[in-house]
C-alpha cells in the first residue's frame, strides 16, 4: 500500500551567478552532478496529509506543509483532482541544510512517489513543470546524472559524463541559509559589473571525457566568497582537504557543506580520514557520481495502483 522512491544528493561542479533580477532571483549557469548519497521517500495512503522524518539531523526538517515533499504532494493532487491524503515518510541520509539539495530531493521523491501511488500518468514534462514550480533545484533531483541548469537553475540540459568522479563531503557544525548567502553575494558584488553566467566549456569537456585533472582545474562556485564571509571557519575545512591531497576543494552550492574532489576511491578515503581527524567539520561522507535521479524502488501491486485508497 506504499511507494518508496530513492533520490540523490547533488554537488555543483560549477555555479556561475548573475546579477540580481528585478524579481529578486539570479540567473545561473549551474552544472549539477548527482552523487550517491540518498534520501528515501515513502508515501502511504492516510486519513490526511502528514510528514515524518528519520535519520541524521531529522529534527531540523520541517514536518508541516512548508516541507517540499508535502508541497509536491499537494501540487500533484491539485493538478489531477486528488485528495493529498498521504503519509510521507522521509528517511534522511542527505545532509540537512548542507547545500546538497536534500529538501529538493525530498520534493522530487514525493512527487514521483505520489504519481506512482495515484496512477496519475503524468508525463515527464509535467512532472518537471511541477518541480520547477517547487524550487530551482527540484527538477535536477528528478532527473539526476549530470545537467546544466540555466534560468534559476530549473531549465535543464542533460550532460554527457565519461567516467565516475569521487567526492568527499565535510558537513559543518551549523547550517547556512541559501537566501542569506545570495544576499551576501549581492552585498559583496554591489557596484561591480557582473557578467552573464555561462557554463565553462573546459569543465563540460572534462565531464564528457571523464578527465579528473581537467575537471579539478575547472570547478568553481561564485557563491563561495559569500558563504565564507558568513561562515569564515569553512576556510579551515577547505585547507584541511587540500592538504590531504584533494584535487579540488570548494563550497557545495550555498554551503555550508564543503566538497573535495579526489582522483579515485583510495584518495577519497585518505581525504575523508584526514578531514575527520582535522577538527574542522562535524561529519564526513564519501560518494561517487553521477548517480541516477528519483527512482521508484518499491511500489504497490497493480490493483492498488489502479485503485488507490
């Protein structure tokens, strides 16, 4: 009587940020790579809409209708004339408030799960349209792999990836608000001529060829100075990872998670061990990408699918 969807975290291997638009958003050139840290979202018919969560830092996850998973269920229900009476359970493994799109992943996971449970038959394009309404990172959480996101990041073009890339992620002792980081970006950039954000061709070529050295030379994050301004201690974490042999080190998205690119699994393990011993971060995880997007891993029988409670 339930559907479970597994959905990945992401790292931004490039995040180019344009000037603030009149609507307050920023145009982006956002090169996403899905990595193998996953949340699992399970939806079950219920008397009403409710959200529960378990896993690391689950207490920080909102359980009301502001949760993106709840918003996704409501959005799909409204579009197809359903009552969004489901229990959404989120098994967290993606860091919370870590710049790795955990909330967006939960939104995409709930959308795919409710679509399967209710048998709405929504097309991929319709699901992506709902994702874009929910948030800038939600469409990529649905598709996974690697993609270039433009506009607010929600307009996606799939990218070719020629190999597996190994990452280490260091979770900080506190969170960072994405809106606050963008406000700090605007403050730091005040009076500057900000170019239009474009994807780095050397970076796209490195992804396509599976070339770790070329990718390491091309990764970038325009939000990193703002994140470091608000959370200066992250510089110590970045330095510790570089000292341990990471090919590249950067803040992941709006932070505060820091991402370290390693040549192979052995190098990633060495960086992770050094970071864990450095005293500059709370926890450390390793993961490889690309990873698949939102994937149904358990679904009800055909009869339940056709006749949801």
